[in-house]
């Protein structure tokens, strides 16, 4: 009951901030068009091409968010990705990050939703860092840089995704202590 | 169940409305950044020393947005044109882990301090991974 007004304010603030951000970007495009119309047109063509690739991923992500809202109980999130999730949570966040496809923006929304339901900050960091390991793209990495390089790089990315989670956890603790 | 279905649909729609302008804005910004800084600009910058190369690689990867596939191809081409593996590794790691262009969206959705600390940390990690990877490769080559 105590938290309700705060949540509403935060959500409203986020929604307003998003539209202001879009307006600023459109303003940047306007200025760019005045200075270099050709560049602005190329950027718009690139945007259309990108959006064409992004919308199916967006659709999948929002279906996932809907399923999460429908079936996922905060108790479950707290158990597997929450404060006492342990090794399973770290593993789930890492595998989730590796399997997540498409641009990162839709995944921010999913992580935000999960965090509202009790997901640990460290696991959100692990998820985002392990997105650097793109399983379908590994053959291309091997093609350009070789198998040994790829194996070493992926190994370090796994290790540093865990470190990133630990560091974010520590930063959150320090912030809580100072507040 | 029907109530829960309605509640979930309403919550998802609200998330969609909140996220839509951010996604559109980020895609527009990404397109503009990618078009404004073509690949040729980067070619002349690298090649001073290993640390500077890694620093530049991580910086370039952090401010450039796009599909990771592009970073592999771009990194591969840079390597082929003589740019050091320190720079290329830092670039392909920070391309995905650091997001200066995505920072406003990350800050709006996941919180300002989370976004700033995570990106700063990822930037430093990209440099560290570049050195560790190249040194590990050099170490392995001693045994072959």
C-alpha cells in the first residue's frame, strides 16, 4: 500500500521521459536534415531497414512479457532470480543473456519487469553482459579470428559476466548503505 | 483466470506504451550514428601502441551501435588491414557490452546509476579482456 503511489509516479515519469527522448531525437534529425539532407535520408532508410528487423523480436519479447505477467509469480522470481537464488539464478541469467536475440532495448523492458518482481540487480548485469556471447554468430567469429581465439574470448566473456554481476551487487550494497 | 488475463494484458500494454517511444528513438539515433561515422573514419585512428589501441577500440565499440555481426566483420576487416588484435578485441567486446547510444534508454528503464556503473565497468572490462585474450593467445603459441 505504502509503495503504490511511488510506483505510479515512477511509471508515469518513465513514460513521459520516453516521449521527450523521442522528440529530442526527431529534433536532432530535423537539424541534421537542415545541415545535410542526404545524411538524414540515408539514416531514415537505415532506420526503416532496422525497424523491419526489430519488430519480430519486439513481438516475441512482448509475448514473453505477457506470459511472464500471466504465469510468473513473484515468489518464483524471488526463488530463481531473487536474493536467495544462488547458483541457479546466475546460470539462468547467463543462459538467458546468451539466448536473447535482437536489439537490447526490448530486453531492458523485460529485465525491468523481472526486477520489479524481485530479480537481483547482479543477475540483470550478468544477463546484459552475457549477451556478448552470440551463439549463432560463433562460426563467423571462428572464420575471422580462428577457433583458439574464439574459445579464449568466450571463456573470458563468461568469467567477466560473473564479475560484472558481483561488482554491480557490491555497488548496490554500497549505495544502500550510504542512503 | 479471466481477471488475471485482463490484468496481464493491461500491464503488458502499459509496458509497450512506455517502451515504444524509447525503441523508436534508439533505432533512429542508431541509424544516424552509423551513417554519420562510416568505417573509413576508424581506419586511420589505430596503430599507435597497444594500450591506446585497446582504449580506442573500446571507445569506438562503445559509441557505435549495430548488430554484433557487423562488429565481427568490421573487426575482421580492421585486423586484415593491420590494426592490432588489442584494438579489434576491445572493439568487438565493447560493441555489445557498452552502449553509449543506448545509455538514455537503459537509464530510463533500468535506472540511471545502474546504467552508468554497468557501462563504465563494461568499458574497462573490454580493455582488460583485450589484453587477457591477446596475452593468452601469445602464451598458448609458446607451447605450439
